């Protein structure tokens, strides 16, 4: 079986890193096409032996890219086209059907209640998504929360398949040597209380709230990992808050750097009020970090005893600052890896995706359960 994965971009982000982890395990021949930004993850994929094509799309309204995409799909004679992220889902579904591919799968990674991939949802966005969704065979929701949002949009329940994201837990195991080396490289004192935040620097991730909360903790440092359009604004805010000397901003990093950066932290915070899954939270838990989160379906949809290291907090600066103060008072510690981390093993996610490929191509009977559906 030959599968083409179409994704909006290959900068460092949760969906992009999830795609790479899946491709290491899917038992089919895969290629990747990125509409825009062949960033660091494109290099990582090529290092893994996965062919990557850059379509060179100019923007959301670059409809001239559609015939180019259709031609690539037609000439590739793929059995399945699997799309990731909003723009790739819209253009990829249309192009795949035009090229004659009938097994078209989409994974919905970043659908929030009011935003999608950091941008406000509009009536037009929903309408275009729904219109093109009909060209696909099925849609994968990465959490029950996303599945419910898709149903609320009018996507038929029978076309929604719940297959949560997965992680490579062993990669994030705490390493004291990596902690010391990373802190030394970033100029973080050995005895500093370091709060970590990771993700795309866009308003809906609410890194400004995290920055304000850390500013209320005397001596605490903020280690910020990620790139995005809000970066300059966050530095200006840090300067106004007198936090410039306590902010370590590493920007967009390569995937191999992430475990060391997590090792350098003492507590991890996800301040986003809307999440589709919460991959970074799981990675932090796999590193043994205490986690404070405002919203995280990967954690919130599980019984509390499976995620003892995670604590849900209020969305305001004061609530987060109080929670950080309590963590700082508890002292620096590493926690046992919770059961939730093992529940979300990447191999299981890959097996279920492969089963869904078999189902939509007719390799297994339509009535067979090749994945989990909710």
C-alpha cells in the first residue's frame, strides 16, 4: 500500500512531530507533501528515509496550487491520501478526489472550540471545511473532545474515528546529565526554579498569561520553547514586567533537543484554554515533570488516578501564579511516569491508523472494527 501524507507545513509543532513519529511505525510505504514551509521536520523526515515534496503554495487562497497538487497525486498512483491540518485537508481532499483517489483520510489535530490552528473560527471556515469533508472517506479525531466538536459542526458520526495521538515515552525519560548540560548551555543556574512552556507562539496558547504568572514568582525563570508570530510581543512584555533577565527563549528547536529541554525544567505549564489533545503535556509527564494545565483533553478525558502528576488550574494569571507558588514551595522533584503516558503509546496509534487504511481501501470488510470510534 502506498500512502501520501499531505500537511500544511513542516515547522516544529505537535501535528508535524506526531506525523514523523507515526511514519516511523506505519507498515506501509509513505511519502509526504508539504504545502508550505519545509521546515526542520522536513529535514528529520528525509533523514528517516521518507521522501518529502514541497508544493510551494503561496497562501490560503493560492488556488493555482490545486492543479499542481492534483498532478502530484495522480502521477504518484497512491492508494491512500492522508491529510493533516486545515489547509491541507481542504485542498488535499479536493485534489485527491479529482485525481481519482477514493480512499481519502484526514486527521483533525488542532480544532478548538473557537479557533483552529491558532486562528479564529469563522462561519466561512466551517462551511468550507464541511463542504470539502464530503470528499473524504473518514476523519480521525485525536481526542473525544475533537470528535464532539466535529459532530457539532455536522460531520456525520459514522465518518469520525477516534484515534488519540501517541508518544515515544522512552525518548523523554529524565536524564540528570542532560539537565545539567542544557542549563549550562542556556545560562540557567543549577538552583533556579525553572518553569517551562512549549508550543507555537500564538495568542490562543496564552504564553502572555504564563509570563505574567512567572513574573510574580521571585527568582523563578521561564524557559520558553517554540516559534511563532507572538515572539516579539512576548519579549516586549517580558521587558515591561522586568522579566527579560529571567526569560530563556530557545525559539523553534529540533526534535532531538526536546528531551534535554524538558529535563532542564522543574514544572511544565500549558496555559492554553483550548486544546485538541495536549501532546506537550504528555511529553512533560513522560519526563517526570509536575504539570499545570488549563485545558488538556489527553489528561482531562482520563480518570484522575492515571495522571497524578497533572493538576488542572484556573485560566487567570492569579490562579496560575498561586499554583506555581505551591509547586515552588513543594521543592524540585521528579515524579514517576504516570499510567496515562503508557496508554498513549505511539505504536498503538500507528496500528489503528493502519487498520483504518485497510478499512477505507476495502482490504478489510466494512463492518470490521479496525479502529476505535466514538
